[in-house]
């Protein structure tokens, strides 16, 4: 079964912001981050992106995975989840 992944507008903004930040740290690192975000969802057992300090908030709706937000765990721990 092919599962479709749908990103909400907010999650697209989260991904773009993280991508830009990682690219400023080191060229190509943003692309590596995107690869981890786009890796097949079954690897996200608890919704944490292994190599990067981010969590994915998502729901499974039938044959579709809806990504609601990509949260920076370090930033969110300082100010609380939004």
C-alpha cells in the first residue's frame, strides 16, 4: 500500500525554516535534514527525527499521513510547545 504524505501550511513553514538554518550552519546539511524528514514514516516510531533535534507531529488518516508541524525540540523545551 502506497501511503501519501500531506504537509499542512504550518509544517511546510517549519521545514523551510529548519532547512534554511541548517544550510547556514553547513552547506548541504539542510538537504540532509530534508532527507530525514522525507524518510518513510514507519521509521518515526515516536515521531523523533533521529539525527536532528526535531519531532514530527502527524496523524494517520486512512491512507494519508498528515504532517502538522516539525518542532525544534531545543527551542520548544525553552518556551513550551505551541
